[in-house]
């Protein structure tokens, strides 16, 4: 059931860890390298850089790749995952992973060779990394892929913590993975953020970062008491957003300070309890200065020991926060302070004294920082086992829908509803100028299709909420996108290859990260709370909704939830198997303005109650039915089912839908979402916003799939996602929790 009391007096323990980095494979290698103060920054060898001298990177040079068909990021993730779960008998209940590049390295090679066979690109999307690991280790539960740039790994751990605290799982494998690729290697260099001598965090003469690669996982479990196999305990964590600039941090480190302060407060400790700070510390001038200012504000004259390991390993992007969480655990278990490699003369402006030589001392509590493009900040507090206190009990409830909007091939919300009423499909692509006609020229300057879609949806949903009486502006953003900004990615690579890898566009690199649209929304609304982008292919919106539910208690007031994807004429047929299977180009998205549900008045609500991996999960339909309360409850509560079956999984999805209808004896209307919206990854976001409209009005007007109006008679709508994952989103009018 979606409305239930949950005993949230759980503490979070790390009971397994796995890692692969430029130091090599496995925890013993990482521990030995840290103790010896080694530096693994070397000139790039992974791919040729014909027009520039190879820049120093944190590249993994050991012979570990064993399958050319599987991209490098996926193999990195699996190696680390297998180590993390090696001492466990059962697969984890869920996986939460941070990823930014996915199969990009392989994609770049295929595009450079002008390959255009879609099966070769099946592992391109960032969301396939977590799904691949889940299939390999037997995880049947939820898989959430977080794409918040360089804070992704830490954000994934925070979201996993929320899943455990709220009783959604007993064990969660959380971490991050990223491989080197041309997009990040040349992209950071185009921004003049790479130090040709290798990253020198906090040094007076620092000139930038070194890009790295790797993967790390922490196996998290919850309990009231410390288990025998506990390595460390995670006391707390927090996410925040600068809402300031697409790449530059807030000059005073305000967002970073907010994340650190909240993480410490959530942990039930004080700043003076922190023994060591594992810095984000990239080595870029602005990032180091902003983090230093935040630290000086937080700790004042009582500064704990601190260092950055990015001078040793490079900046491993989405994997960085996860690798550094493992290093934080090692510092506690082994009593060692990692050295701030590359720093010879600390910058006096920073007012910090980093660890410059190997030091052994007792460390009980560590603060670990990760910050990323879009102003996405994450902080974790990790301690020796036994320091944690039971959490305050929470109640879970669906989220209240205050406003909604959608964009389809027919146009905006009103145009889409008119199109449906005329019995026509809404599949297609709205004109770019039409999409952004409600936005100022300043707001859309330099924005290509996906960020314009996302920002327009957010503004329209907020306006709809305000028309309904909402007086708050959104404090947080949760965004799902299957493939991210394809126009920017294509432009970046096209210019790179046309110049024989000599020139490219820094603007397109900034815009190519998956969380760029959510960052634009945060800046537009000055939303400084959690800002999370999820990317799970056809289930990206459902992942965003689940994440919003997990993080709702850490949001102030209203917040935005949306899903959007663009159709790109060259890349979509290669990357999206359903778009390839359907000749009609389509894109769009849906957005909801939400609030936590706290009163007992009956209100329109939404909840993601089921998300499971269908791979080797023969009982998945029965499990789906049970999660909804059984067949009788389903028939009583829902007047219609909107079924989202991606074209690439039509046979599998139809079998699942038929089994569901047979088992539940559901006698309401069953409508095909994608016949209405067209084929694109975030079509379910449109379906969710449409369902909100239908439940709000009490009926589904006659349209494409239903020649006669469907009167819901006070019932809700069940939105099913089917295929390689099975999801259930419920939209109905419910009472809250007081």
C-alpha cells in the first residue's frame, strides 16, 4: 500500500565495498596506494589525440577489459560491484548508481567510423550501466541512475540512504562509474580547466584538473543495531543546488555550505565532531576557492584535517564521490589521512592547510564533498560503526499535485487536449519557437531543444499551480531524461571530428550533460534544494518520481517533477531502440508541480509504487499486483489503465499487460499511451500529466483510443510501464497524513 506507517528508526551501515581506479583493481590496491602516497596521473593512452599532446589523466592501465562488445564504463561498474557483493549470498534489493558518460567512449568510436547500425549502440545510454550490473548480479528490484555530473556518485549514495530509511529496501548497492571518453577529455580542455602538469588541488600555482575514470560501490544495509560485518556507518547526507551558473560554483560556496551544514545536522552531530574532510578539490581555481570559503565559514578556526585525492587519481566524474566515500571509509578503518597530492605550496588565499605527507591518526568521522556542473552539491557524513542514532520515524504518503503541463507533437497542454478530443494522435515534434514562446529571449539564449522543452514545461506547470492557488515557488527539481541533450552532444562530436579532434565547442560541452536542463530550471526559479536528474531509458520519469518521493521530506514547500526527451534526426534512431522501430519522429514531455501531502483533505496525488527489473523475474506481474493491494483493491481504486509499452519491447510488454489484466480481472478501460504520445523515452511523463488532468476532471474525454468518454466515477488512474522494467504509478484523489 502507498499510504502506510513506516518504522524509520533505521541506521545505515556499509557492509561491502568495491573499487577500480587508476591505482588498479580492488580495495587492497587502493589502500596500499594511499598509504604509499602514490600518484597515478599519466599521459592519456586510451585513444589517440592527434592534434594536442596527450594530457595527463587518471587512466586505468591494467589489463582488465574482457569483452569488446560491452562498453568500458559498464565493465568498470561490474568489476567494482562484484567485489562489493562478494561476501553476500543474496543480490541487493535495489541499485542506485551515478553515471555521466555511459557507453559514450564506444559511441564515439562507432560514430567516428560512421557506423549506423542501432544494435551496436544498445549500451550507449547512461541508464544501461545500472541495468547491466543488475542483470549480471541478479538484482530484481529498482534501478535508479543519477546523472548530476560530478556529484552523481555521492547523490546516488544519499538517495540509497533514503530508500533504506523509508523501508523501500533492506540492502542497496550504491555508487558511481565513469570511463574516460573524448567528450569529457576534450570538453574540460575546451573550458581551459585541465592542468597540463596534472591536477594540483589547493596549490598556489594550480591550473586545473586531471580527468580520471573508475568505479566504486558501497553495499548499504539498514538496521537498529550495528551488524557484525559493518565496515563504517553513514550518519547523514544532503543535496543542494547553487542555482547560480551552468558550470561555475557560487563564488562564496553558498550551495556547498548548505549541503555540508545540512548533512552534519542530519547526522545528529556538530561541526567540531568532524575529524577529516575529504574535499571535492578539483584543482580548478574557482572550485577550490568556493569550497575553501564554505569550509572556513563552517569550521572557522577549528578546521579539521583535510585533503583532496584528485591529484592522485584524477577527477573520476560520476565515480568520484563513490570512490571518495570508499577512501573515507578506509581513512576510518585504517587510521590514515590521505595526502593532498600535487600540492607543493598551499594557496594562502584559501586559508587551508591540506595534508601534505602520509599521516596515521585515529579518525572517527569524515565529511565527504562532491560538487558538479549545474551547481549540484552533495555531502556525506561517514563514521566508525556505532556512532549513529536511530532516525526519527516518518510517515510516507503520496505527493500532492498542484499543477501540471505537457508538450507533445500537437503543442502545449491546451493544444494536446484539443488534438486528443478530435481523435488524433499527438505524436510528432512541436516547433522549437512554439515550444519556447512563453519564455523570454534571455531565458532561452543558447538553449537548444531539450533544455527549452524542460524549461517550458516547468514554467507551464508552475503557472498552472499558481492559477490553482499555489503561492510558493519551487524549491527543488527532479527531472527524468532517457538520452539527455542530443543536439549538444551531436554538435560537440561533429565539430571535434571535422577538425581532426583539434577544435570543439565549450558551449555544447556544457549543454551536453544530462542535468543541464534541470540546472536551467533551478536558475530560473532560484531553486536551491535538491536538484536530481535521473536517466533510465524508458523508465527515466518513473525513476525521477521515485526519487522525488524519497527526497520529499528534504524539500521546502513545492517542487517540480518532469520528464522530457528530444528526438534528434541522426542520434535518436541509433540510441533509442523504440524510435528506430517506429518511423514517426516524436518527442516532448510532462511536468508536475508537487507538494508533500500532510493534511487529511482529499487531494489529487501521485505515487510510484512499483519499479522492478523484469530480467529473470518470472513473478514480476504477481509482485506488481500485490504491491497495488491485490486484484479487488485495483478494481475498486482505478477506473482506467494507461499502458506504456515501448515499441522495442512490444511483445514482452503485451504479455505482461495481458497477464496483469487476467490476474486482476480488471474490467476498466486500458489505453495505449504511446499510441497517443509517440515513441520517446519520457513518454510516460506526458501520460502522468494527462492522467492528472483526467482524474482532476473525473473523466477521459472521447479521443483516439476511446471513441466514447470514460467516466472515472471517483476512481484514479493506474499508469503502467512495461517491458524490460515494470513500473506502476498511481494518480488519484487521496487523503494525506497528519
